[in-house]
């Protein structure tokens, strides 16, 4: 009885897909709510997805970093507007 324990490339890519999807969601959340937490979490999850074989994981990590920066800028703008009134 011969059993092969290696996984095909499609299965390996699917293993990382969940991490990548969550990273994309965290990137969007980081723009609006708590960028200091969701930004780094999205970056880490995107990189984990990339290391598990999903090619979009790197893009998710970059978008999480951009979302984090945009979240900081948006938060600063809102705080400035609230102090001005």
C-alpha cells in the first residue's frame, strides 16, 4: 500500500487562501477602525498566506500596510476637525 503524503499545488494554495482573505478584510477595516491593530494583523496574515502558497498574500500584506497608513491619516483628519469646532 503506497500512500503519498505530499499535497498538490492547488491544495497548498487553498490552505493559504483563508489567511489572504482575512488579510484583505483586515486591510479594509484598518482604514476605518483601529488601524494600529488591524493593519499589522493584516500584514502578518497576508505574509502567512503568501508563505502557504497563495500568490495574492503579498498583495494583501501591501494593502494592509496602505490601509493602516490611510487609517492613521483619516483618524488624524477627524481629530483635527473635531478640535477645530
